[in-house]
C-alpha cells in the first residue's frame, strides 16, 4: 500500500515538474500569482504575446498537472492557481518567481 502511495506521489511530481519546465508556463504562473485571483485566458495570452492555440496548450498542461483550475462563464474562460497544490508539493515556490 505504501509503495503505491509513493509511486502516485512521484507521478504527480513528474507532471508538476514537466509543466513548470517551460518558460511560458512559468510566466503564466507568475502573472496569476501577481494577480492574486483568476484571470481571463485571453488577457493572459495578450500579456505574454502568444497565439490563442499556443496559450490553450499551456493552460491545459498546467491544469492537467493540478497547478491551475479553469472556469467557463459564457464565452470566457478564467484560470486561477490551485494554491493547495503548490503548498503541498512546492512550498514557497511561488515566492521565488
């Protein structure tokens, strides 16, 4: 049982580190941290000057790693940090950006 739990934690950490190994995704995390709440995906994409399709890929990667959550309202998609993930797996990481 303990081995499965440890293996699961390694899988989670692997997804997190893969997601954070990209400069653009780190920029997205920093923008969200500085905002302190949710932001419209389009607004974030404009700030870092990336095409919508590229932004969608980065948002999906962050969401699948458990680092962000998304919420759809009408035609708008909003993204925010999952601070509990950072607190559990990467304490103080957000302070380093």
